């Protein structure tokens, strides 16, 4: 059997650089160990057991998931400690209870009294005790309760008084994706920490046990100076990093572990365009860098060895066509150089804006080892 | 067995309204029949055999595909006449030849001499004769050769002189997505027709047989006033339509056949936000309406019966969270009304920006019949 190589692989394909991934995992885990907190990786980025196992081997304790499907598949793979970090819809409680009954230490999340009541009702009816965490909003970007508001205590009491254990409070400072200085990231991490610690303290003062204090986003996890009062941190995209994280300032281009392998299928010489077979179906429609200081359009091309091709970008994408061109104005009279640099059939890789979205376009990764060998790694999908 | 209904279905889910889809198929086919041209639907939108079979039953002849995987799966389902409408990478020729040898009337597309030469070399080496169509560019938006340029004839000769049949010329006026008046669409359709007919005439005058003249995009297919000289039309998104097509002006909201079913999982009353369980993993990151006169952000919510919820939009999306709010400024003091209108657990549907991108986020559709029954329809994916 000939070993699969990048040159021989069908395109488009999603490539995971194993060394870079392992380094990203080690750096994050070392930082969490130094803080003395548990680390619970968010698997929504990879949705891949090989990646999750590497995170657990490095010291992660339990996982965070974004869908019950991820929870079910992780549990079937032997992972028991699972936080489902999206507020649960009442109709999904039957699946959650079924998973718990199989032995899963599943933790649900709520941010409103109606959802807490629905959990209480379902647990009573099924004679079960689901563990519930309360979501706290520390930066106003999405869901969660104000750490200093009354609803937090109402939700806590609704659960506690019905005998449902409140496992903790959790926050996700998603707005950290929108800043790009160390000072701003530090401030946001501290705001996330303070809000979450405050929420836990208020619940405890109200007589509600609340052992866990969980914070996290990749930028705040890496930027936090202190994590007093925090018991665990969650982060997802750090495992691969991407151009958005590069713009945020928490990784270098040399840390990007996910790329899309593509092949040149044509040229538009007058326009300075190289047409490749990675369109948005492969790269995703995510334009996360559009609002950042450096807009990478549909991605940054690199050579097969991972070296960025300076001054060029994927400037546009149709479903199965990508257009590579010089960033900014193309240089007139260099059409021949372009065709020589990127001839028909040439292969290159593209670093994506957002690893979570680009990975989701594929059924599998091809994991690239230091010897250039490739191994297929399956990805979950669906809900 | 209880029949599956929208109320009972797990969310998020991709819903296809069968009646609307059948009407869209019938309208397009009737228009093509009136023009006296063959219709070859582009299956990249649905990637679903049930949809493709409905198109063929209505009178479509052959299919257009965007990947060899689609070609292989269609052929295995009994469809033999297949146009692979993306310029082929030389490394994919072995798969194309294998498909032809199984009996598939596969048509490849090229737009450059190097690709034509690669086909000639592969065909010689394998003693095969692949049918090749030449891609023509009539609106400068992507790949394809100038209909009045020399390269067109060079590519034609490279194939013809080596005994490779040139099946025809094909163009895709993708820039039709960027206009929104009937006059502009008509002009673009005529430009597409003229360019393609000119290219075919020049090839024929050079002694190269070129029986086929294939044009198409959903907007130009529906807007074309005359199709003299055209032998077939291709279109894809018309089968479901979407908000982009609504903005282009070629369908009404009542024609939109694809929507995403979602459940309310929380609220941020102070902000006037309703949190739902359809984020970008379900809706896709496609923001196709962003550059159009009416920006629908992440989609237009509707009730379970498909009635748009006036004045509201999905204003933002995280991976598994969508935020529904009043379009424009939210109305202060109406927070309670919002929670009453969209209580926890309530289900609604969301019309997407771009049906091709949203469909691709799902492994299956749930096809909704006139009686409210649902049937799962599998979707292809990958390359």
C-alpha cells in the first residue's frame, strides 16, 4: 500500500497538522495547569474523537459540547463527564434523561426560569435528577443571566428547591473575538471571571450549593492573568486556531493546524486570477475576519509545507470554485508569472477564517504527521 | 406509529415544502418547454435523489453536478447523462474515466489549453474518449473563456484534433445574482445567450463540431426572452428558491421551499432578543443578502405554516445559537409581548439567505407534505 500524501490526496480536503495541534493542546493545558484549574475543551471545533482523545491525554477533564448528538457520541466513546453548553429546549429533555440513565454525567445549562421549571417537571415525571449549570452573561453578546440580577437567584431556587443540583455557573465571553489587544483581552477575561465568581457567590449566599465556576473562550483562556474562584475553563478553537484568532492576537500563523488542500483548475490571466477547486462548500461562508483589522477574505493560501504565500488571498468563492489573487490590486504584466507560480494541477493549502465553520464542511479530516503521512479522522455532524 | 410532525421533530431541521418545490419545478420546466430547450437541473442545490427524481419526472433531461461525488451517486441511482460543470483537475481524470467505463454519459468542462491537453493525454493513455464541453465566460464573474478570444479555438482544436468530441459550450451568468430589475436580468440573459451562441458558431466555423449550447443560472433562465441557438438551460436554486432570489426578484416569499425548523431556548428581554437553537451550523454562514437592497441578516423567521413573521429577523448567529429580534430598532417596552409571542419551547421556521449553503449544513431534509406529514430525504455530501 502506498502511503497517502498531500500530493496524492483528492481535493478539496481538510488537513490537520498533528504537530501544530499537539503543540496548541500542550500550551493551553500547561497554562490551565499553572492556573490550577480544570480544563474542559469544547469539542464543537473538531467534532473528532482523535482530537478529543489528544486533549484528554494532555490532561483535560471532561468535555464541553454544543449538541446532544456530540454528547451521545462522546459518551459512546467512553467520555462520561459532559457539559452541554447550550440552553436546553424542553423537547430535548427526554434525550438528556436517556443519556444520564446510560451512566453519563451530563450537565445541562439554563438561563431562564421557564427552562428550569421544564427540567424540574421532567425530572419529577421521570424520577431523575439532572445536574444543571446556570449560564451567566458577562459581556452582553448572547445568552445568559446578569450575574447581579434577580433572575439568577430565581432560577437557582427553582432548581434547588425541587432537589435539582446546581452544578455551577458558566459564562462564555464570546465578544473576546472582537478585540485585539492584550490589554483588552485581559480586561475581558477579568470581567468574565468576576461576573461568574459573583454569580456563584450570590447563589451560595442564598443557600444554593454551586460548586462549579466555569469560564472560557479561547482568547480569554489564554489572556487571563488570574483565575481566583474559577474551577474550570472551557475553550474550543485553540486546538486548531484560525485567521480570526490570529487577528485577535492569540496565535501566530505558524500555529494554524487546520487548512484546506486544493488544486488549481484554471486561470483568468487578464484579471490575475487563479481558479482553485475549493469554493465555499470547502472553505465555508465564514467571513469572520471581515470586521477585523486584517480581512483575509476567503482565506490565506500557503504552500504544501504550510508556508503562507505572501501577498495572496482567496478573494472570492463560489460553491466549488475559489479565486486566488494578489491581495489588493493585482500587478499588471505579471500574468505569466502567476500561471508559472500556480500551474494547472498545482496543489496548495488555504488557512481558513474560522476553523469551526470550515471543519464543519467536511466528513473527515486528513491528519498530517511529521513524516508527511496522512490518516483519515472521522468528524461528527448533525444534532 | 405516530406520524412525524413539525411539532414533534427535533430541532434544528431542514424542512422542504413539497408543494412549493413541485410548483417551482413545474414553472421552470414549463418555461423551458415553451422555449423549446432541454432543461438540465443543477443538483448542487438539493444533492437529494427525491428532489432530482421530481425534476426528471417533470421533464428534465440529464443533470448538472458540481462534484464527481454527485456524478457517481447520480449514476448509481440510474441517471446517465451528467454534466460535471466545474473545470476538471487533471488528478480527477482517473475517476471520470472510471465513471465513463461504467456506462455514464459524463461530460467534462474545460476552460484552458493545459486542461484540454491533460484530457487528451489521459484519454490516449487509457484508450478512452471523454466528451468535453468548453466553458465560456459571458459576464466576467468567475471561470470560462472569452467567446471572441483565440484561446477558445485553441482549446477546441486541442480536443478535436486528438479525436476528443467537443459536446458543446456552456456558460453560467453568475453575476445575475447581483442585479434586481427585470430589464437587467433580461439583458444579462441575452448577453449569456449571445456569448455562448457566438462561441459555438466560432468553433463550428473552425471545423469543430459543437452541438450543444448550454446556458443558465436561475435568474437568467427565468428572465430570458429568447433562447435562439441555445440547446439546453441549467439552473439549480430555483427548486427551493431563497431570500437572495427573492431580492433578485425571480420569486415571492410564498415560493420559498426550504426553511430551517428551530426552537426558542431563551430570551434576553432587555435587548428584545429571542434565542433559538438554529445558529450558523444550521443556517450556514451565508450572508448573500448583505449586498442586496434588503438585507435579511441570518434569515427571515416564519410561523410553522410558512407565514413570515413580519418585522423580525435572525439578526445574529453563533454556532448553535440564533438571535431573533425586531428588524431595525427593537421597540422598548414590548419585552413581555416578545416572550408571549415566542415562549420557551415554541417552534418556528427560518427562510435562509441561500438554499444551497443552508441545505449543505444538513445530512437530510424533512419533506413536508400538504397534510403536515414529514418524510426524511437523504442528502449527499463530500467530494
